[in-house]
C-alpha cells in the first residue's frame, strides 16, 4: 500500500471528514458542522507504527486546519494509540467571537461619595486616622447646564475564527435607549450628551433619566443613609438620629423625631413628629 495520503471528504451534517490511510495506521479527522472543532481518530494496524508529531501536523495543515491546534492533544493522541492501538482526541478548537459591548450611560462625575477621613493624609496622626462613616450619600447633585453624562454607542465585537481560518462574525452590542425626563435635555451632534436644566439630583428610573428637586428618605437618617447634602427639598419620613447632618437648599420636612443633629436650609424647616405628634 502506498504511503501517500488519500484525503476523503464526507459532507454529512456533522461536518467534513478527512481520511488519511497509511501503511501502518489510519487517521480520520472530523470537523464539526460549524468547523469550530476538529477531532482526530488514530487507529494502528497490526504491528503498525504511529506517525510522528510533525507528520500529524502536516496532515492537519494539508486539510486546511491551522487555527487552535493543541500540541498537547496531539501528543496525547500519539501516546494513547501506542498503548491501546487506537485513540481519539479533540486536536483543534476555533476561536469564538466576542459579543460587542452594549451601549451604556457614562456619568461625567463620580456618582457615589466615599467615606472620608477627618484630616488630609499628610496631616494624619494615629489618633486622626479615622473614617467618617456618615459620608455615604448615594445620589448626585447637579446644577443648571451641567453635563450629567453621555450615552456611549455599542461596539461591534471581535470576530472569531474556525479551525480552517474562516472568519466568524461577532454579534454587535445593543444600543441604549434612554428617555429624557423632567429637567434634562440632550446636546451634541448626535444627542448623546445629557444636560441638567435645574438644581437637583439625578434620578434614573427604568429607562428614563430626570433631574428632580425632591429627595425623600423613607426611613431614618442613620448610617445607612448618612449625612445629606442636597440642592433641593428633603423630606425625612423617619427620625434624624444623633450626630447626623441634613443640608437642603430649598427646605426640610421631618416626619419623625429629631435628635442631637444639624439641620441647614435656606428654605423652611418643618417638624411633624416631635413629642409624639
């Protein structure tokens, strides 16, 4: 029998197959239908000798299988065929495409304030290295004509490749459809810039972004809420605990009790729950 390779193609639904019949062995290379995998079946004939690594690599290259080859898998295939006369292995895997990033809103400022130390780092002593856990405000103060953020477009993703080097198209990301609510306008050539129209805080509710003049605390002003500093009106429907501060430019309303705290406002300050009333 000739030592020349005689590749054959089997066009079944599972993909192409390439048969290499040699004097001492038979090698079958099977592609998946999408050509993202290549599996090898190596069967030795009686008293036959397995091929070498370079010979296997040559068969694969000759069949156009050049991407994602695993030398470790080929060596394992050869080792197992020597011990068991035949072996199977996944010898090549394509490169999967990467989906593009979805469109997103990128704020033009830091959205969350972080706990702050009571003194600058270069002035801190062991006694002053303390963290103010009352600084946990989780909303954004904005001013008229201030840029809130920008809607970034989706990206196209990164194409992949089959084991035979054919490009695999990537799925593009999905655009972000964001509605502008009260006191927000768009800017820029493509309308991707969001701009505040009044003093207030940014509120993202579902797919709608607004700037509102009210901030309602449903419970107490405690360590879970922290100190409040707001360019608008604040309503606290619980208590303001000892040691906390509420600063609101347009007024404060407190339904619960007020502890030993600090209240600051250019507007009215209304108490509704003192002395159990």
